[in-house]
C-alpha cells in the first residue's frame, strides 16, 4: 500500500469525521508551490472523484489523484503534538530536501 496512517492519524481523522457528522475520508495530494517546489495538500472529502485512487488503512479511506500518487508512494501520515502545536506530519521516503520554513519539499 503506497500510503499508510499511524494509529494517531487514523484516530484523529475518525474523530473529526464523527464531529462533522459526515465524510468519506481524506484526500491527499501535492501542489506546486514554495521555495522547494512541492507542498502537501490534505482535505476531508464527502465523495470520490472518478479519477481518485482509493486506499484504506486502519478504517480510513485515503483518496489520491493519479498525478500525486508518484510523489506520495510509501508515505506514512501521522498526527503529532509538538509543544502547543498539533497537526498532520507526512513521513515521505521520496523527499530529498525540505525548505527551511517546512512548507515545501523536493523529490
């Protein structure tokens, strides 16, 4: 499976979807931006698109567009708390470099 979730990430997604009262899962992708070239996208989704590649891990559906799949292959999505901050963290073995501000990366 190209994309996996840690227990913490799956728990957070399921909790948020339950709070929303609807939702199918999360959509992951990449977009061109930032100083290193690419940035991660993550959004909650209510329905699939015809072009989506759908995976399921720990009871959570993960939807990825075909263009982003090559960049995300092998990625693990985690949910971490660091001090007062919390959020999703992408552990991507394909990353070669990350910008100093942490907003973008390069393959």
